[in-house]
C-alpha cells in the first residue's frame, strides 16, 4: 500500500462533511475554525488505537491506498458526529 498523507485526507474528509455539520449545528460551525478542527481530528486519528490497528492490518494484507482513504473518511465522519457529545 502506498502511504497517504493523513492530514491531507482528514482535511478532504472534513471538507466533505462540513456542509452537513454546518446544517446540523450552524452556531457551532460558525464558532469553530475549520483548520483547528482539522488539526484536532488529525491528532486524535493518529492516537486512535483502532485506526492504528486497522492501518497495520491493511498494510499487512496489501490494502489499496483508496481503502486507507476510506478508513480516514469513516473516522472523520464518526468523529464529527460526536463533536457535541
């Protein structure tokens, strides 16, 4: 598997999710700096043991880069859904 730039993938995933997040939580979205959200999500992803395990397993079986990108997007979707909890 080729390596991916996790922060770039987090940025892209948040960009894809931002409009829906903003629609659900317009006041919060107005207060948040999107770049700060990207930084925080990337940091939490890097520390997430389940993500690390999934990436290790993916590397071991030769998963494609696209599949790794999907892992990042799934993490970001879940993470943004939990921002208020």
